[in-house]
């Protein structure tokens, strides 16, 4: 999707997969998704650069699947 080489139907399929995963996350109890422990000495130091392309924006002009 980032490369803009998906067909309109592939974009719809990707969107459905994303929506289904979001629904799963929202409907699943948090204790089934995460294991958490308190860390008093933890210091947040992210290693990732969060500047990814949003594929829904990049592909917003794709015509409908037919």
C-alpha cells in the first residue's frame, strides 16, 4: 500500500483486514492481549522513528473496487 501498487480491490481487502483487527482488539479483554508488570526504574527511550506513511492517506484517490 505504501508503494501505491495495490489494485482498488486489494486496497479494500487491506482496509477490511485492518478493520477486522481493530474490532478484535476492541472486543478482546486487555488481560488477554497484554502482560504488564510495574517497573519503577523504567525510563522510556524509544528506538523507533515514528514517521511512517499512512496508507489510507496515500491511497485516498484510488477508485472503488469493481
